[in-house]
C-alpha cells in the first residue's frame, strides 16, 4: 500500500514533524556522510534552516531575507531555527501567516542574520524540466532495498540520521492542483527519483518538509519551491522508504504563482505594471504611489484612499495610524518626523500598538511625543529592498 502522508497526520503519534533528503550516491553507501557541506554549484546552502520546537529537531525552512522564513505549513509552529549553527528565536510579535489551502507558511525571526535576500521566480522563468538543487534537514538512508531504493534511517521518531543535506533532481511537471488528505490544494513541482539520475540524485524523506528547491536562472539562484510531501510504503516499510518509482515522487509547493505576495518585482508583474516603473508612479490617480500601494496591501488599479496613513493627536502626543500588508518580505518601514517638512529624522516613537489584525493586513498606531514643539510632522519612510 502506498501512503501519501502529511505531518499533521503524524502529530498525535510521533514527535517528528516533517519529511528528509535521500541522496542516491553511486557507491550505495549508507554512512550518510555525503553531501553534508556546501554544494560546489553555489546553491544557497546557508539560507536553509532547521526548525526546532524547544530542543527537539523538527523540520526544515528557508530564510528568504529581512528576517522572514518560509516553510511548509504542516510543520506547525517552531520556537527557533538554526542557521549555519546559530540559533534564532521566532518573533512572537509577528503571528505567522498560513497561505491555505497552499501548504505554505511565513514567519519572522527576532534577529535577522547576515544573509542575502533569496530571489523568487519571475513569471517568465520556466521552472519545469529544470535542473534543481534540493536542500533540507532530513533523515538519511537506512538499509538498501536492492533494485528499489532505500529505507529511511532509524524509526520515524529517531533523529540520529537527520542532517542538512543537498541533492539534485529535475522537475518534471506541475500538478495543478495537488490535494492531499483534504487539507491542502495547490500547484506543485514534481520530481521523480531513479537510479539513473546520477550520484547526487535526491528525493525527500522525513524532516525535509519546508526545505528548498533551488534553480539557477542565468547567474541567479532562485527559490522555486518549498518541499512539502513524499509518499512511502507504510505497510511494508512503516518507518519510511524511498523507491525508484514515479508513484514515490517528491513534491514541492511551486512558488512562481505565489511570488507576487512576497516580492515587489513579482507584485508589479502580477499587476501588469512595467518593471521599470518608478515607486512614485500613481497608476490609478488616487495620489498613492505604487510602492505605497504594495506596502499597504492596496490595489494599484483602483482609485481609493482607504487604508492610507492618518495623523492625529492624543494629549501631548502625535499619532500615526497606518496599515501594512505583512507578507511584504522585502520592505523596511520607518517613521520619520520633521518640524519644517525639509529636514527629516527618525521619529522618537514612545509606543506602537496594534489597532486591528485581519489576515495579513495589520493596522498600527504609533505615538510620537510633541516635546513642546509648536509643530511637528510625521511620515512613513518605505524602502524596497528589491527593484
């Protein structure tokens, strides 16, 4: 019997929470020491994180920059992540965002590491029939199943063979949509596993969920998918296995149709705005530039001032109330103040509170003391980290 499992099904029974990379390796070794260092092809090894719950090894994730982490939604909420041997706590002030019915979740860590933003695919990027590098913190090989593949190392609850590994594969098709266990439905990149794929041919196994599928476009490596599910024979191999059989393909959430949610460049593509359009452009004539529309979660094709920041007073404080689309992972937002509308400096914000929280849109109210000034002006400084 072939079972396609998501970790939500395992939670009541097993403490582990995701699927791991099995690398073919021509020598058929099972010592699991291969492909555990940075791949020579330049794929973004350092940006793949291990998720932890307390001290328990959990699953995988990809740090996409500016403090943001993408993972498979079914891995549930980690307490920290490990990047390049350093632990980073999850930021509780940023409630994670689940992109249901897609098996994808976004959250933030408190202290952003010195790692670059990972580019996401553009609309014109062809991500099928494409060489890919898979990176995840998953289980390694157990015993060899002659002519068929490998069992997964240890039991499903064991962590002894889990390690950060990379492997290669080629995407074949996009399954649209891919439903499993009536929980998720989304476009997936599919990758088969076979003994003719070369020594580094890889497939997913336990704890690789949330890991990355990276593809090179020109000189740029892009995150094309998030590992999500792998099937195994639960009757004959209850602890997991990887077979050379199309029924045991690795599946990843396809990020190309979702990239506009996270990156300014792809948002412009999705909205039909030319890439070279300057941030100040007001495409709908409502007085709001496109970068502001992007930041506030507004529609650049609909003239409306609903959702723009407003200024008020409370006692001896000025207030600035503004909303942000929390999925915009390539923005920095700062409050600045001025007494003459010429010289602007970082505002002295005494407090920031959440006024409302609806899905990915959060509304804030910041207070800035007047400090005896006869007049004071406030503004939001929005900076796009991508073009």
